[in-house]
C-alpha cells in the first residue's frame, strides 16, 4: 500500500469485459466513479487524489491490469509513461464508416496535413477544392468554426454546410474536422465530423473540455497563445479524464514581447511535448507569420523538430498580409514536397499519395 | 535631387581605387566622412541622414557606382536590397594566412557548425578535441569568452589560451572565434582569431559595436534575449556603419512568459531575417532547451527553416540539465548527419568532410 | 445616412416604455434583434455591423434616443463615450432586496474592498469572519469558485455553502460574489449572489460570457494572464452585447518573461482602461506577488493609479509563499487604512465605516 | 572557519584608516585585491568566491569590522542585509562643492523628482527652464545622453552643453545628471555632473559598469526592458564591486506580449527591490505610456508602491504620442502636488520647496 500519489492503471485495452474488478477497486479508492480512458491502442484509469493511500499491489494483481504507473507529473493520463512510447490517433472516414481509408496521426504514421479553409467553408463554394486538396496531399479538411446560426456569420459553418463538406471530404478520402467554441454545440457536430477542435482561445474553457472528454470523437486541442506547455498538457488531461483518450495537441504559437510579426511559433514545445506525452503533436504556424512567403520555412522547421502533422490555412486567393498566412493550392503542392523531404530526412515517411476519388 | 531619405550607394567592390569621387560626394552630402563598408563580395556607403537632399542622379552617374538603393528601413546597409540577394562571409584560416581552406558562411555554402566549448577552453585541456571536432564536421571552433585576466576566471580564455587554440584550430582546418565583452579587448584578440563574437547580453553595447565595426575581423552578433528582430538588425547596422561588412547574425532565443524550459528558440526570426537582410543567419538554440535530448530537434528545425549554420555547445561530458544543453563528440557526429540530411532536404549542401590534418 | 460603421445608440434609461421605435429601427438595420444593454444609469443598443448603411439621422430623431455615438473602437458599448464619463455598478444586498445598503463600485464612490477567501468558504467554517471582514471595511465577500458538486473539492463552494454565506454577508452588510467557470452553473447561483465572477482563465470562454450577458447579475470579469487590454475590453463587450450592462473589470496581472515572482501586476492597464471605457476597474494583485509582505505596496499603487476597488485574498492564517499572497484580518485593517489614505490623496473617498450588523 | 560561501564584511565607514588589516585578510582569502565599497553611510568588502574557506571568526575579531554577513543571494554588496535597512545616496551640488544644498535620495528623504529634458538640452535653449523646474520641485536635472561629438546629433549633449547646464543647475539648486553609453566618456563628464546614468539598453554593458564602479560619481542604473529583477541587481553589484557604493536603481518598464501601449511599468519590481536591496529605487514610467494623460496615474502608483523618486520627461511642448510621454512645466507643478499627496499618504515626506536661487 502506497499513499498520497496518483497512479495511472494501464489496462488491457482489448478486453474491456474484464475491467469490472479494476473499476470497482478504483471507485473504492477514488471515492467516485471515474471512466476508463480509451485511446487507440491503450486504455487506462487514474487512481488516487494525492491524499488517499493506493493499494498498488492489489491493483497490479488484478486480471487485465498491465501496469500501474506512478507518473510524478501534474498531468497523469497524458504522461508518456502511460503508453510507454509515442501514440497515435485514428481518424475517419474509415474510422467512422468502416471503410479502409483511416487516417492515422502520430507515431509511425506519415506527417499529415490538415487544411483549414480561410474565411469559412470555401469547399462549399468551390466544389472541386476538396478534390484538389486531397490530390495535394491533405488528409484532414478543417471546416472552420461551427456556428449555431450560420446565417449570422458567413465566416463560420453551420450544420447544413458541415453535411455538404462531409460528402465532399468522404468523396475525396479526407477526414473532416470542425472547431467548436460552445460546449452545447458538440452534440450538433459530432456525428458528421471526424475531429472536433478546440481553438487556442478556448484551451481553458472547462465546460468545453468536459464536453470533449464525454464525446467519442477525436479531439484536436490548440495551445493558447498565453498558456505554458504545462497548462497545455493539463488541458489535455482534462479532456482525457472524461474518458476520451483520442486527443491530439496542436502547437500554434505564443505571444512574446516582439510584436513585429505577431505570435511566434514555439518550436521548443515540440520536443518538450514529445518527451512529456504520448499524444500526437501537430503544428499550426499560420498565425505566427504575416506573409505567406515566410510560412513554409516555419512549417519545414516544425516537421524537422518532430511534428506529427501540420495545419495550413488554404485559400483560393493568397492575401499577402492578413490575420493568418494562407497558401493557395498550387503552393500547397510545392510545400507538400518540402514537408515530405524534411520528414524523410528526420526518419519519417512522407504522406502517401491519396487518390481524389475512392470509388 | 531627392531629399530627406537615406540611400545605400553600392560600389564596384573590385575597384576601391575608383571610390574617391563617391567618397567626396558622400562626405559633402553627409557632412561627415563615413567609411565605405566592405563585405565579401560587395561594398557600399550610406548617404543621407533623413534630412538633407540627396543628389541621387549625380551619385548614379559616378564611375564605380553600381546602384543607389532607397532602402526604406530603419537599417540601411544591412538591408537585403543592398546586396540584392543573400550574401556570405568568408572566414579563415585560409582567409587569414592565404591558405585554401577558407570557410564560407551563407548563401550557396553548406550549413556550417560552430562548436562552443562549454566551461572554457576545453580544447586546451583536451588536445585531441580539436581534431575530433573537425572530423565530426565542425568548421568553427569557438573558444568561449575572452578574459583580460584569465587567471581569475577559469571559464574564460586569455591571450595565451587563444594562441594555443589558434594552433590546434589551424592544424585541424577550423576557423577560430572568441567572444569579447569589452571593447578594449578587441585589439588583444583580433590577430589571433577568425571571428569576434558579441554575446546576447552585449548586443546593444555601443562601444563594443563601434569597436567591432572598426575591426577587420568577421563578426558574429548574437541576438539579445530581450531584443526585437528590428533591434537586432539595427545593432548589426551599427557594426556595418563602422566599415566592417562581414557580419553574421545568430538567433539564440528570446524570453517568453513560459519559463518552464528557459528562453525559446525564435524560429520565425530565421525567415524574417532572411527576408530583411543579406547577412548570414546562424542559429544557437543551446540556451533554449534544458536537456541535451531536446536540443537536436530544435537544431534540425532551425536548419529546415533556413539557418546558414548552427552553434552547438560541446563538452566531453554531457550534463543533463545545466546552463546550456551540451552534446558530446559522439552525439555530435550523429547530429551532424541529421543536420546534413535536413540541409539537403531544403536544397542546401551539407557540410563537407573536413580532414583533421591539412598537412 | 452614414454607412459601414457601428454606432452606439444611447437611450433614455428611465423610459424603457418608449424604446420600441428604436428597437424596430435597430432590428431593421441589424437584420437581427439585439437587446438593449442596461447599465446602472444608462441604456444603449449597438447598431450596425460594419457593412450596412446606418440611418443615423433617423435614429437621432427618435423619441428616447439621447445620442448616437460613432465609437471607432473594436468594442462598442464598452466605449467610454457611450456613457460620456466613468460609470458605476450598484451591488446588493440592497440592490437585491430593496434595502438601503447598496454598494456602489465606480465613479464617485469610495474604493471598495472585495475579500476572496483563500481555499474555499472560510466564512462557513468561521462564522465570525464575515462580521470581522465587514468591520475591517470589506464591502464584497467573495465566496471562491462554485462547484456543481462541492463534496468533491473542498476548495470550492456549492449551493448550500452559498446560501449560508448569503445569510452571513447580509447580516454583515456585505455583497456576495462567486466565481463560475461553467456556463450551466449561472442559473444555480444567480438568485443567491450579488456578483458573478469570471476568472482569468475563462476570460475568453464565450459560452460563459454569453450566459453572463443573459444574466441580470452584475459581472466581475478578470483579465486573462495572457490577454491584451483590447481583448479584455472585447470580452467585456461580449457580455454587454447579451444585454447586461453591469460589468466590472478586474486587472489581475499578466505573464512576462520575468518569472521570479509570478505574473506582474499591469498598472498601466488601469489608466488605459479608464481612458477607454466607462466600466469600473478593480485590481487584484494577489497572484502577482509571492509574499504577503510585498502585496500592500502593489495594492496601494493600484489605488493611486485610479482603481475603483481592490480584491484581496484573506485567510485566517497567512502563508508566506503560496499560490497567492493572502493577508489575515489584522493586517487587512492596516492595509485598509493605507488604501484609504492613498484614495484620499488621489481625490477619492475612502470606503465608509460599515457596521457589522445592520439591524 | 566556514567555506564555500561569499560574505559581506561590513566596516566602520567612519574610520578608513583602520581598514588595512581587513584588506590584508580579504586579499589573502580572495587571492586578489578587491576595493572597499563605499556608500553614503556604509562601507563593505566582499570576501569569498564560493569555493575557498572563509575565516569568518578571524574577520569578525578585526578592529573596524562591524559585521560579517552571509548574504545567500547571487549579488552580495547590493543585498539589503549589508546595510541592514534601506540606504540613501547624497547628490550635489552640495555634495560636490561643499555647500549645504545636497539632495538626498532614499530612505528617510522626500520623494525626489528628476526631470529628463526630452530631445536634448532644452535648458540650454531655454535659460529660464532650469529655474522653472526647480520651482516646480525638480531636484535633479537630467541633461540627456552625452555625445562625444555633439555637433553630430542635436538630441545629445556635449561637454560645452554640460558646462552651461552645470551653471544653470547650480544656480537653481538642482543636481545635474547625464547618461553615458560609452565607458570612455565617463572621464569627460564626471567632474561636471552629480550623477552618471546608464540607460536601459546598456544595463549589461560590462565595460560601462566597470567604468562606473571606478568612478566617484553616484550612478543611476536603469533596468533593461528585457532584464529580470535579479539581473538588474547583478548589474548593480557589478558597479559596486568596482568600489562605488553610491548606486541608485531605476525601474523603467519591461516588455510584455501586449504591445498596445509599449513597455509596461513593472510595479511589482518596487517592493521586490526594496525587499532585496538597500539601494534607492526610482521609477521612470515615461516609456511605458503613449500619452501624457496616462502618465500621472502610473507615476502616482509608483510612489504609492514605495519609489524613492521619479524620473519625468519634461518638454516645453507636450506631444500627445511620441517616443515617451512628456509633460510641460505647468502640468509638472500639478503632478508634483499629486506625488506629494501620495508620498504623505504612504508615510513619506513630499519634496521640500526649493528656492530657484540659492544666493
């Protein structure tokens, strides 16, 4: 019996039918019923509250318990030691409808590209854009921010828009993601998208994090521009604690004293996060460079530093200076080649050719 | 006649004997004699003080004037338009003693590695280190900080130490650099080193910048941890104004609100600087990562973003946590391979094999 | 007819029965029904979306329209020009149950002291604390963070705890506030407290801001440690847009590169905010100083710079170093005297003596 | 015998003729001759280098040794325990020429006002300005930045200008200060000024700090906008180590992520410094506020937080937005009244009436 610590109890994720005994002990110790957190190839439950004694040996002896890990960090289930290595997250459309075209983000997988369409659902206005993006190597189509009332703000996307994008993304073999900034909206999007994203301003919106934890959709969590790396991990832990282990982190720049070119991409965060957690780490430097000309250098840097994927703002026209550096589809193909080359240089596969139609 | 601006008058650098007429007009306009600033394959003089009228056409008509550039930035001779492309700086030992082994830093040249020996002149204590470093691909041996009185501070290097390192570096085919923090010390080091470095704390030490501008040695100027990119360029301009055009910039991280892992490497600065200036840009992330394990990721990221070289702290032992992340010679070889691979992936040559003896 | 701007239409707040014509025009122009925002001695509605033409003269001609203000800032109703001077917010218990003991925060009123009880509802454990605080000049009792399930986290307060504090605060003549971090919890607290607070981490939790805008309770909005002054004002605007004009701002420190003593109190924000907005501005430096000994200096500085009130962490014991600098009741009396002296020195009244019982 | 520490040996400052024995022991232990550092009412020498054993009891037994203090901070002689309380620094003209009109800055003295003349030696152009400033309560006339060649930059002051200001300041009973940014210039100004100032950009210019330490003039050291409080104290220590104990610190704002109104005044630094050091602490918020209207609030805040003096930028015209917030003489009188009121409120004397002529 050890006391006063928090432990991650790692379970045999292939056999949930044998978890009952563990759940019973965990509830007894925690004084509350916590869910088993399920990732793509792992499952774990946190036991302990920093005060009570933990019957570590009794837990270890239980059938289906693989390891009991004393994490020693303020975050528990996000700790790399829970998985013991870097992990991955599987996205649809395959993940959703049983087809084979799953996109895998994380360890062992190629560097993925997510394309955020600047200024709302451009793919809706440009039906061929989805196919073009897919051909250019984009694996995740990001629909922008969900609006409860899309008629009000043309830069957001509503339910009807998401449904049309769902079709286009599926047709082109891409996963679909959407940003949600209101916890009540998750129920309105989760059946139609593959990833739900929390933006950098809402990284510490605890209602939203709770709702994401209760969802079954993979989550992309962006770091707040004023949040430390540790707070970023604690926000991820908050989602995990709700039971959803399929969380991807996205470093997207922090504010510094030098405002000359807006936030700065925080490249140190990539190795820091890869050392700290098993969760995949993506990079979105779009808001850290005022010019589309400077963006590729930072994107390549992020991939060289170990990012599992990059998020790019794509537009049919390329504003030289704007709220974020966007690139057009033609430049995207060129940047993809650069990303692939750097990915291979650091020992990763580039992303595979993806046919625009899956028929 | 145009008025109120500052112009860079670009001269035929191969024919200094024909500069007199330009110098006469420049002095007449400037009201003061400014030196021609000489780089490796360029020469220019700034004309104007933002107030007086400038006889642009008269200057253009002069023999030996190649271009008259209205720069439009607070810095003038550092502006990329002065050279019209990225430039380079040539270092010894070849540059110094007429041998062929010059090291070129900048455009068109391989990514160079400078090795800063942690805790003083380790190469002095370990005579084979210089040869090992050279074999591992190090082109510049950084002797550490010069001390007027080395007996007082064993972590600094004095004149005698520099002379011994000079021999070892020459033997191994490496250029030698030293950091100077007192303007009066430059005269005591410049005949024995190939590069004089100003550290990040002294980036705005104007006496030092003036003295570096009056020196004939190439200069490595590190960005202050609290300085903006524009201030960094203005500090370089201050050196240039003294006549010394062989300035290399070194991005080495800035302070942010997140102190978890000390300063952060400012990767955005690399494309920002490459767009703004012709001066070569190196990267030193040593002080931005607490662990030697995290360092390589940031180094590779800097190269992928376009750095012309990297500065690494090398020690025979590898402290896990310390004032800077150091690597040992064995890891250096491995990191060199990673740097070369990334450099090739972004279209640069890796650094060439360098024989440990040049005999 | 002016076009493309956003206007604040200031209404006669004493005659809501005459607002219908204005609301009709506003809805016609806005294309959506926006609420009239009601403050303590003002009412206004924003008209325009930056695109449509605004019939300014037609609005001006309407009965009950006092002024039509072209604000010229990204925030509209928070702009100081809407009220034309600094404003105030009236809190209960008087405001709530019709008694005379209203607390006024803002222009013309004494500097108020809010006491945040460190580590949960100390007043619940110490029944005499409320009376002592009131005697020491505290006008607002801050109950800490509301928990949906108080049994889980003893540092939070639940509905039952709030009800007991409600009695104690009323007895002692103090207003009661609580922090809410989940938008769904506002309905569970607003009938029992006088102020609902949004903490610094949730300053950009838009569901929460929307719910606060729909509430009738005065709101205390804390600046995020990574948020700019403009973002702070935009978050306040978001609450106002929901119809609730009784918003108080609380500057509580920002993160800087100097982590030696945690965040820094941002004293410049006080005159910046007082110039920008009519909303009252409080100061909470508790998290910006590690020691209780350093706290009074910053508190006095905030009052000298024009703060309308201060928030202090009060505990029965005084930890020297902890998550926030707390003071005990004895020191509170001393600090109150200092606050009063400085308040008078800058031309404000100190806070009045407040009897512990109002019977 | 204690070992491995650094001690401040506090001497009887009234009896330098009895210091020889202490100096002998100190040199024996330090292995180098360090000067006795002399302040206004204290003298001390640091003994130890963190490695050698220190004969503490032997030192304590020496005649003229008052105390041997184990400081426990990276800075030694700047540690508050050396003086045991807050100290003060006495400035001329009395200090210089034996007259009675010394200005005292620091503990027990009124809050002093230093007036920095914006855009060069305005007092030179406006002969009555010095008298007006003195009447308005200014105790220190700051001449601006010294230039080795004043003809080149009209915003700087040369030797001739300083001499004229010397007369005007003496006439008006004010001390005179000048900023020096080149260590070689100190010899050219120190006989004519009462204070030599190091600006925020040169806070870590070690040649300059060394030269200031060797000077007999009181020093005003400004905090760098990117320097931590600890680095600020270490820079002061560097001056002290040269023998000059009359150092005043000046907090003048730090850079933060919020660039809306340039640097932010760092009010927390005032109690932090007052707790850490005996050196007087001034405040210069001029560069932290874009508008003259916002400046007084921050000035009053600094005084309420404990500043021993304030530095103001004074101009005959008042630019609304510019490189620093300046005030004109008429507003200065009003601000002086506010400073005095706040100073009294926090238990300090205001600055005394100072006759414009001392005849």
